């Protein structure tokens, strides 16, 4: 499956779970499947008794919704499970998706778990117990739910010397690292392709070198107490916000946009070049990240003449291999959905469901037959990675032959950088609620030039 900000669905059979860990009989990855039961874990409501703020912060975050969120439910039950039941290559996703979307269901061997409407404990998704019972991982690289869970009274946190009336608190250095997050935010498909690599992107970028892990941005610090029973206030209590790709406030302004024309005065019939710069100054990973097969980030540029006529400017091509995937198109794609659903008449869906000719910053995923896919577990290869890396600047140009009949006077050129969590053609076909295809304006800029006689 995917993620949304917690995600990284599983690929059960492919994982690097290396067997019994150094922590007694504790196991991680696929080795942990079915080794526990729900009763081994406390409910989030138990934690709420002392950690009220953390509970309500978690409740509004995707961590609490990783199993019940409408797109996750649809993707798992409509696509992943049926596909796993008919194709042995991807059979592991039936259980493995829940290694990160509902870890308690996974380690309890509850496959597939009941639908969210049943209200089972699978609905707890990534609960307090999941993160605070992790004691390590099973390999040098974090991916595909290779965390090690040890249920019990010992809860692990980021502060030394903490005393609780309910449980034993133990300091965990691992909990403070980006590698901790990577156990679910990195994922390989059954075909060995990195279909999620958020923590690995961070590790290759400037923030890792500066010692700024995921938690700095996604769990910001503030003064406060960690529990109702705490006697001491600290200046750096980690807020359990986990805000990311599903939070408009986090998305807006993530990429800066500036632009300028090559000339300030032109005549009808002249050629002018509009240059747009996009700078990722805020995200420690590439944008979009996580479930990049379904995220859309595109730059739309329009010119408006003195009489209000609007002209859509297509992006200039740069000529690199695979560039056609980085320019919006409505050619048919996602044909493997029809195969998963058993519909031989299915021809595909519009690839981007957007105006054609815009630059789209993406990492294309291809199925075993070389077709664009929305199913990361069915990804056998990828196209050119044209996302915006941390502290990277992308420069796009728009060469325009000014129309002979354009109005004399000022022309305003606007650039809009937009984001959408899921391709609308896919969402509409599968019945995903409209809020998942809401268009969020990341940033915008404008410039001008004058048309003279």
C-alpha cells in the first residue's frame, strides 16, 4: 500500500527481516507476523489518562488514521487484497500492508483485518504502543516494517530519568533517529524497487549532515509537561503532530516560487521567455515524497493580456530521457487496475487528469509490463526522478511567441505551483471521497511585460 504521511505498505515476502533479534525472542519484519496478540498491547485510551495532549494530537494526525483513512481502506481492500489473492508475486501485501498501516493487526496475524466500519483494534493504526515499544530494527537499513516490538510495561521515550506511576520508562536513542521513522517510511516492492524512500532521501541530503532528523520538523518542540502527573516542565516537549503530506498548512509554502521575463517590452509576434525558479528550502526530503506514485505537484503558467484574455503557456522541454513523464498528459494509464479488478474491458484512466503541457514534478512508477501504475506493490521499475530535492532549485522556462492579435498594454504572467494527494481520475473511478483530490496551492508568483506598437 501507500502512505500518506505514515506509510509504507508492506511487501511481506521480500523484507529483510533477519530472524530472531538480539533482544531475546523479539522479531521484526515478516518474522514478527503472528507472534503477538492484541491483548499484549494497551489501547490509546489508556495512555490518554496521563498523556491527554499527546493523545489528542495523535488522534488528529495520520498516525491514528493509517488504517481507517478512506483512501487507505479503498486501496487495501479494493486493490491490494484482490491482487495479492491472484498473483503470487505480490501475495505478501495482504498481510504486509498492515505492517505499517496497522502494526498490531500485523503482529497479531489478523489478515485481512476487519473493515474499519467493524471498529476492531486494527483501527488503532499506529498507536502509542507501536512507537513506544520499538527497541530496534532487524537490519542496517530501515525499511518494510523491520522495527522490533517488545510489548510490556517498559515504554521507550526520548528523555532520561522519567518516572511514571503506570509503566517503566526507558530512554531510547533509536527513537530519536531518522532511522526509526525509516522502518515504515522506506519501502521496497516485491520487485526490489524502492517505492518509498523518504528517510533515505533525507540521509542523502544536507539535513542529515547537519544532524536534523525527521522529528525536528514533524514533532516540533515546545515548553510543557509530558504527562498530567509530571512535576517538572521542560522547554522541549515533542509535540505529537506528525503533520505532513495531508496537512495543507505543512504543504503550503513548502516550495518557494519566483519568476521573471526576458524582456519588459515586446511587440506582437516577438518571442519572449519566462523563467521560473522553484526552491525547496523547507523539506528535508524530496517533494513529493512517500507515496510518490500518487502525489501530484505541478507548475501551471498563464499569461493574461490587457483585455483579460488568458493564454496557457506550456513548459519548454529540456530533452532528458523520460521527460514525457514529467509533462502533464491525459493519455490513458493505470491499466493494471483493470487486471486487478478482473475487468478485461478496462482501457485505463487519464494519467494526470490535468491541463496538458505543465511541468509535473514526479517519480513515475511502472508495472511489470512497463505501464504507469498507482499500485506501488506492483512496481517493477521507475522512470526519471524529477522531484525537487532538499535545498534544490529547479528552473523552468516558457518560451512564448506573442500572438499578433494580443491586446496592446500590460501582460501579467502568473505561475501557480499546485499539489494534489491523489490523481483525480483514479480517485473518481474507485469512489474515493473528494477531499483526497483537493488542490492545494503550494505557492505562486507573478511577473509582467508590456506589449507595445
